[in-house]
C-alpha cells in the first residue's frame, strides 16, 4: 500500500516539476529598422507589441539588419534580447535554427520577403505573423492619384506593390492590421480570409479628469502645430501644403499666429522653409511630442495620401489639442463619433476651419471633448490586444488545420520560396566575391 501511495506521489511530483519547467515561449521580432518610439508612430507601435508579449512572460528577441541610431529604443532595459543579423547571409539560417522560436513577427512585408523563406525552411512550426503597420500599396496608390490630380480607383489598388504585400499576408499565419478600413478593404477587394487578419489599432490609457486637469486652457495656448517623421512621404507632403497653400490663407486672417513644424529627419529642403517673417517656424525633432502638441491651440494635418492610423492626430487628442485634417487623415479613427475638430479636403475650407477653431472657444472646447470621447471609446479598451494573445494560443493548438485552410498561402509559399531563396543565395555569393 505504501509503495502504491509513494508511486502516485512521485508521479504527481514529476508532473508538477515538469509543468514548472515547461519551455518558456520565445518570440522573435525581425525589424526593418530598430524602433524609434520618439520618431514615429510605427516605432511606438512596435514597443507596444513587445510589451504585450513581455506581459505574458515570453522571452522576446528583436533582430534587425539595419544600423542603430542615437534615437533607437533601449530594448535591453525592458527585458528584450537584441540581435544584429545580416541580409542575404546564411548566418541567419544558423541563428534561427538554433533559436527555434515559437513565433516570428515580421516588421512590414519587405521583411517577410527577405526572411520569411528562411524561417519557413529552418523552423517550419514557428507561427509567422506579419505586422503591416499600414498597407503600403494603399498609400502608394493614393499618392499616384494625387500626383495625377484624380480620384483613386480600384484598379490603382491592384498594383505590383499590392501583389507583393498581399502575397506576404497570404504566406503568413496571421497579419496585424491597424485600421478597420484596411481590414474591410482586404476582405472585400482581395478576398482575404478573416482568419488571417487581426485588427490591432492604437491603444492608450484612458483620458481621465486628472489628466485633463494638467492640460493648458484655451487662453494659455498659442499658435498652430504639425508634427511627423519626414522619412514618411505623406508627412513631407503635408508640410508643402501648409507652406505653399494653407498657411498663407490662415496668416492673412491671423497675422500674429505662428505655424510650428516639428519632425524627425528633416532634410535641408524643408529646413529652408523656415521663415520668421511669415510665422512659419521649422523646429526639427520634438523631444516630447505631447508637450509640443499640448502647448499649441490647434494641430493641422492636411494629409493628401496615406494609410493606417495617424499617430500625430491620436497624440493631439491625448494632449487635448483639437485638429483640422482631411478625410484620409481621419480615416478609421473615429467611426461614427464626431471628429476632434474639423475634416476638410479643400484648402480654403481647411484654412477657414482652422481659423474658427483658433478663435472660437466654444468650438474648440467641443472639439477637445470629442477627442476625449474618441480616445476613451475607441482606443483605450485593450480588448484587441487580449484577443491577439487568445488568437495566438489558438494557432498553437490548431496550426496544422489553420494552414490547411490557407491553401493559397501554401501555394504562394511553395512558389515564392524557390524564387526568393535562389535570388538571396545569388546575392550572398556575389557579396563573397567582393
């Protein structure tokens, strides 16, 4: 009897010990660049994603072939292992094979094109996730339409860029989409299965009365502001729109007001737009975006083309600063809620709306309240983050069936694996000869 009892106790101990020693899940991010949360909304989103998995107790690694800058986030300080990798080099095969991660997240489709086949070849069971940031082909199609002074049409969307990006989405087990508009576009126009997409918008702490109490009042604020990373073409374009068309209209009615331009990686071309006489002030990088936005009375974002969600407009709402933007700028950011300011596409109407917000305290306060509602109702629940963890857990349990249901993804993976693989091998051999 004692032996039976002792044997059962030993089995229980072994089971408990084995459970405690269960392998810690490993996640590898492959970044197009090292994240710079102070420079762009894309960098902030990557950091947010990293925190989601760290909070689950996962071991997180971040790798990139890009060089770091002085503005790159210190990932080690938050518990992430940093790894530098090389493009078109078989050393990555050894690295990924030895690591054998449970999940790999590709930062934008270009990264999936470069490394996806290597991940598939060396650790096939790893769940492959694409973080699109925004749909690049949509932004480029809108840019082309703007250049040609016409409306975008469905044929514009079915471009070579779209073929590349849609192929990357299909090859992955899951793609993270920041915009509800883009989720519907992928499902309706390109017939992507909903099971391959996960809506993951911005997520912020709710705006509380205590936070609102820290904001400057209408009377304490002055001037207009615009902010954005100048490596992002829509941001550079909107500054041209402000300088050449919209600001002269505003300045004519508000001769003492100033237009403050902030942004990282400003080229000389835009620095030369600085003009004290006309009140067009180009500052460069903002050390604290929320502080800069919180000092201004109105944020201006005449965005003519783009995709995804606009970090500058979300941050303006977080700072209690009303904004004037376009339909592209406000896309997927307010659903049926009233905008935190005005949405205007015509320069004259845009300028008139900016002037009204600047002078009319009642309109300004109403716009500020609308921004609070948008943040608290649409971007502070975190439910999409929780459902992402549940979705990944479901993929762990049903990965084989999930991939069987994604036949076109398997077909694309089969066809592109060889083409991408041999091109990369050719580049690798060519580099050896240098």
